[in-house]
C-alpha cells in the first residue's frame, strides 16, 4: 500500500509563521523567500493534507480548526529546533555579537544617542541593529532580541515593558506660549499622527476636556510627526521616552503637567521559551537602567510646568 505524501519541512515552517503573523509578508521575510513562495508552501500543505488550513479573510489569513489543533505542537517543535541549532554552534567571536531588531523611530529618537554608553559599559558586546518596521521573527537563530511597539501580546513572544508608557503633549517652545490650559488646544494646530496608537481622546478626558475639537496636519510617519512638532507645526501627543531627547535640548517642551499612561508602548521582546545568553541579559539590564533614568528625568521636566 502506497503511503500518502508527507508535508515538506519548509511548508510546515511556513504554516507556523503565517499563523503567527496572519500574513504572507512577515513569514516570507523570516524564511528569506518571496510571499509567492510562502503561498505555494501553504497550497502544497493543503493539497497533501487534504484539508483547508487557512481562511482567507479581509483581516488576513486565519488558521482553521484543523490547523489550530496541531499548531501548538508545530510551534513548540520549531522553537525546540531553533534552540537545538543554537546549542550546536561552536563557541566563537560571535558569542559577543548581539543582534537586535528595532523600529526606525526608537532607533533614531532614543537608542542611537545612548550607544556610546552601551559601549563604555559593555565593551565586549558587538552590537548589530536590524532597523525595520516589520515584525522580524524572534525565533530566528541570527536574532537575539527585539524592541517592539504595541500592547505586548505577540504570539510566541516573551515581552517585558520598557518604562511606564507615559504619554503627554509636546510642542515647540514658541507655540507653548499660546497654551495656558488644555482648552487652548482648540485654538492651535494639533498634529494627528496616523501611525500612532496613542489616544488624544483619552488624554483630553483625563484633563476634563472630552468634547474638545482638535484640528491640524495629519502625518503618517511618526518620525516626521515629531519633526513637525519641533518645527512648530503643531502640538503632538507623544510617548515620554520618545520625547526625552527633544525635551533635554529644548527642541520641544511639555505645555501641560498632566501625564497619562497607555497600554501601548515599547517592549523588550524575545522568543518565548528561548534561553538568553549573557550578551542578551547584559543588554536588557543596561536598557532597563537607561530607560528608568530617562523616565525619571522626563517626568521632572513635565512636572515643572505645574510650578
């Protein structure tokens, strides 16, 4: 009796990655292939299993019940393989090479200004930054950790919050002279950052102005939105740690003393179940120390507005 053809290893890996991300693009990046190749992997797996493994919805690819029943086993298996592969690597100069995936905004607005301190504190660490807006698969053997923005609820990821996710408005010093109370925001431009998950309505409700009408330029790039605030184009609702560099140099000021906290913010992220080598633990410790110092200094600057 002829055995049914098995599902290729790469196709199984594609199933796990697409189920994790809900789309072909991130899975393709993790596998180093094109989205078309990932689509073929899925089709081959469905043909050989005789089952529909994904539902094609407007929000992305959603695993069917048949796939969900085995997804945990598949995910656990690939995590174990990644861990085993790392264990087989011979010790070398690369044991001090730390690869961190990070978004462009965090890298340019916060991390890049502190790398000299990292080098002085841990001269043995050789840092490699993968700056991208995409969610890089943290299970890859060539990636140690990531710094991600969101709610910290990514599948297969162990996430530790960086800072307290403090949120408050910032603007150029000249524009701040026109702001005495939050109600004055109705009379100045307010920058709407389309890519931001931060909520003006939440902040306005905290200061007793839930029905205040805001207007101003709409910008889709977070870095450009912050540059617009520096240039005096409007008031921007910002995450405190991202405003730190501008506040320190008086490029922007915090016109009001009220700080709210968002569930969205930056997280130190690693693949769930993966052991952390010494270089990663050292980087995490340094990162949290720097972040705590940054937040303490920033909150003091904001509090001065109430004096």
